[in-house]
C-alpha cells in the first residue's frame, strides 16, 4: 500500500474524498472501501481507488479504510478517521486545555508548596477542511488547532519575579510539518565493528550510505506507515539487514542500533553430488533441521545445470540463542488473505549464497528440500501450521513458499525421528524462514516518564519501546528456551501499545522481555526486589502476581536495571481485575491506545540526578508540534535544534548545584529579558580527589525565530555554595575579548559571558551539537562534555578535561549566605 487515506474533519453537508493506492504484480485494479469495518456498496458510491462522500451526515463519521486485491493477494490500508461536525460546532476550542510546567524551587505557588503552574495548551486536533482541498489526495497539509495568542505573566518568587508566557487563545492555522527522521548506527552483531559506507535502500531505491562509524540518518517520506530499510554490505561479509524501523509520526528523530549478521564461511560442495547442510548451531543442542541439495540442483541464471564446485554459505539465525534477536531481519509479519498484516512466530531463518567456485558468479537452484526436526517444536499446535517463507526485501513482509509436512526419517546411526519436510526453489530471494502464524495475540501497554515520580504530565514521547517474545522453559520463567518474535513501538502522548503473543490457558506459555531507549540512552525499569510495589510498577494486584513481573536484576544486583520480563497472561474478560490493562486482547487495540493514565500500565523512567529546566515560553521537547514562534523561545527553529553546554570544574568536598541564567544580550527585542534557567548538579570525578564537574546547558547565541537578527545570549554560570571563580579557559577568554561586547565579570562567585556564536569545541570548554531532535542533540553534547572531547562520548565525568571555567568551593560558616542564595533573596544587590 503506497498511499493511505488521511484523517479528515468536515462540517455536515460538506463533501470529503479519501484516496488509497497499492502497487504489485500484477498492478492492483480492484479496490474495496469499508466504513467502521463494513464494506460499502460499490454501486451506491461508485468508487475505485478514490471514495467521494457528498452531503455528509453525522452518522457517516467513523473510520474508513480501503483494501486492494489481485489474484496474487490482498493488502489493507491504515484506517483514517472522519469527524463530522454539526453546523456551528467548533473543532478548535478557543479556550486552552490545562498543561502544567514545573517552576523553580524558590517559586512555590500555593500554601501547600506546589511548584506546578498551568500554562495551557491547544488540543492537537485537525480543523474542518473546506471546498479548497476537495481532491483529498494532494500534499495539502490542512489546518490544525494551534496557539493564536500568548500572554506574559509574572510569578513572585523568593526575592525576584519570574516571567512566564501562557496560552491565552487557540485557533486554526496551517498544520506544521515537522521533519521525521530515523538516526542510528549499523554494527556487526558479533564484534560490534561498524558497517562502513554500507548502502541504504528504501524499497528498491538507494537513498544513501552509512558513515565511517556506521552512522545513518534517514528522512521518513510523507504518508509512510511502515518504514522498510535495507542495509547492504558492499564487501558481502554480512547478510543484508532488512529492518522495519519505528519512527515518531509527530516529528523529530528516533535513534536505532541496527545489528548485522555475519555470513557463514563458505564450504565447497560438489554440484554433481547430493549434499546436506545443517541448520542451527545453538551450543550443545541438535540442529533445528537441514537443507538437502540433490545432485544437479544448482542452476546458472540461464537455466543451465552447473555440476562444478560450488561455494556455499548458509547462515542460520537460531532463535534458541537469545543474543540473535537483534540481528533478525524484518518484523516477522505477513499479509493474510484479507490483506491484514499479521505476526509470525519464528523457529529460525536462514540466508543462502551459492557461487560458482571458479568465477564467483551467483547460482540459483531447482527444488531443494528443507527438513525440520519436529522434536524442536515444543508447542504441539504449531506442528500442523509450520510453513516455509521468503522475505520480500521491498515490503519487509514474509511470503509463503510452501508447507512443511510430517515425514519419518532415519538419519543413519541416529534414532528414528520425525521431520517436517518442505520444498523450495532458490531464485532472486535469498532469505528464508521456518515460521508459524500465531493467533494468540495481545497488546501490552507501556509508558515512559521523565523521572521516578511518574506524574501523568511528565510522560516522554519518542521513546523506542522494544518487546521480545520468549518461550520460557516450563517452571523456569527466567530461563527462556527460545525467542519467537520482536516488536518496537515509539511512545506517543499516551504511551505505547506493543503487540505480543499471549495465552489464556497457561499464563506462562509466552513471556516478554521489554526495554526502552531514548536517543541511544537506556531508560530504567521499576524495581521488582526486594519487594514488589504495585503502585510504582503501575499494575494492581492480583493481576501483577499473575504477570510475574521481574526486573533484570531481580536475582543478581550486578545486572542492568534497564529491562523487565513478564508472563503475557491474556486477560480473562470475566475477571474484573484483568479488564483494566496492562494486557489487552488483540481486538482491543483502540482501548489500549486510548486507556487513561490511571489504568494499569508498565513503566520506564529516566534517571535524572538533580536536573531542572525552565523555559519562559513553554515547550515540550518530546512533542515538536508544541513549539511556539516567540522572541523568547529557547529553541528558535523547530526544524533544527542547537544544544550548547559549558563545562564547569568544581574543586570542593561535595557535589554542587550549578545554575545557568540566560537572558537576551544584544537583540533589541529581548535584551535583558529571561529566556530560561538550567540547574545541574555536578558529578564527582572518580579519579580526582575533591573534584567534580558539571555540564550546564545554556541558550545558544544565534538568530531568533524571525531569522532577522542574531542575539548574543547573556549567560551567567552560578554554583550554589560558598564558591569563587579561580580559572577561566584562556582560549575562551581570548575568543570573548576578540568578539565584543565583553560581559562584566566583577563578581568572583559567578562567570558571565555573551555566549559565542561559533560552535567552539572542547578546547574552549564549550560543546555544541545540532540535530532535528532537541533531546538527542542534548544527549550527544552531554556525552562529549563528560568526555572532554569534541567527538567522544562518556557517562563518567572527566572533570579536568575540556573545561571552560573552574570554581573552588568550601563549606560555608553557619549563618552566612552564599552568593547563589543572595541572588535568590536579593537579586538587585547581588
């Protein structure tokens, strides 16, 4: 399906057009349209690939999807929502919805000491379209509900007034079209070596190469539903990696680590004799099966039989080895007869390469036999459904090659065993799979939070949640027998719903291993020992006990805290304790996606050690559509985010909070006005005594949102405590003196500068990274800052490397205020 219908909003009486388009061989000509799952009559609506509805009535609201079919199969589109408004009804309410931001600690808002303030937001809804976009198939971005007017408020704090902008009115305007990117790195699954200058294909089209370190950036084409990417090693050391990569439809970049499977060393075969190659090599276990190649089976592309020496490489990915899941190709899905994309459970996949021994020319084969040991299939119901599949590298879908049927087999000296036997011919496609369609399916609800408080309004979007389905050893849930499938979903404003295999009879028939990453950083799961806390995990008892929740370090505190495992116990509809998540039946996806935050769900969170950010113009970094064009916006450009950090070395007996205060420095519209505050606690250097370092964000200098004039941000760096400045990086000092005006630095308890416009680098103690995702830009910059280099990355503080300014701090005599405290209580004097 290359064009999917789009969501529309119309007023009753208007008309609407939905479009879809499928590609295939032969070219699909027959289209069917459905409203809320019911087929619409072709004679009444006279549709083809376009569906036009005129004189809309309220009962025509709902979901619409199309299906295209040929004799080769069928495929369904994604559903599109049609909203029909009554005459005079507004799709964008002028009154903003509540949205809370956290204020600095010295700004409590009520007697209870709450630090949260309602800044409002406009509901992210579509506005009613008119007759201008009648075709419904063009690139028209449409109109969306957004900020029409903001107001400045002032909040009294301890000793100063804090400015804040709030949404005063919402209205319809052109929808923003943020760039959607997938970034990441491609490495070998066994050694971690990067895929240097590997080719990248979207569908059949080459779109670029990986970098020297295996890095890549892909811009997701508009209207993409499944992003199918193929990575090809030009030196042919690795099996082509076909990946279905998750992305954030709301914009920004998602980071992915892609693993490639090294090809098996080729063996020489005599093409005139029969040969057998084992499939599967998990340590200490029998092969899953074998590939039987009869005499004279090898063919040149012309059809001529080749009987010489064949260099044969058969690389088997064995799901009994847990480490192979990350290197598997595609997302293990196929399109069924109805055109629905449904999941497969794998018992192993293999890539084949047959080359002529002398010339190295590629060979094909006539019918070969795949024999699978039935003893390796521990779920008896799967024996009747096992099939052979090949991967379509353009769609990322597996397509049926044949059925595996039971047959006896005497393997020489071995005992009598039962085999599942199937046949296939090896032509252009070179990646095959031993799989069963699995209809015991559910969804698992997962949310990610910015900290361990799990506040509903501090959820993180753009987090990649990954779930690997496992088949546990009976009685040993922590020791799986094999993995069967994997999925990745990106969190939206209401979390993520991940497909998983489940069972209603045996809760532990399938288990799931779940992880979460943000910009390459792993998030932490909620602890399961020494005692289960249902309130923290997010799932109430007794269902939590049935799920058997265990964090990875449950039995061994030395293991990571960044994953958990559960039994995917299908909910019992007759048990009220199991009807509120976190596991939902497969047909209840909508219920899962729209579940309130109070419903049961599983959780990850960022480990943030004493870090605080405040923007005068509120902006949610996980939702790029929340950006507002304003002179005081911290990020002036929603298409490109430049993160700036300064490295501060602190010599003192403890760790200290360091604040950056960022105000307009040279722009006439913003001079003297606050952009925002950043507080960061310094991190101890494990190799240096009484020394810590802080990587403190500041607002980069540069053009403001109108792109007409540069502002040199006036940045003040103030450590909390009895501190005085003892050194400034000489290169930074010289740069600032050569680029006037020079900020007044009279007070030794702070460091002030008009921030450099140039991205200076570690020699100056300044770290600048530009990216389409603000959080990713910040994560990369912090990693470089910790490392003290312009191209490295570290999570261990190297306090004396690449430093901009040094402070010496001491324990303060009792009763004496630090400069930081005086700045809070009496800023004018300070």
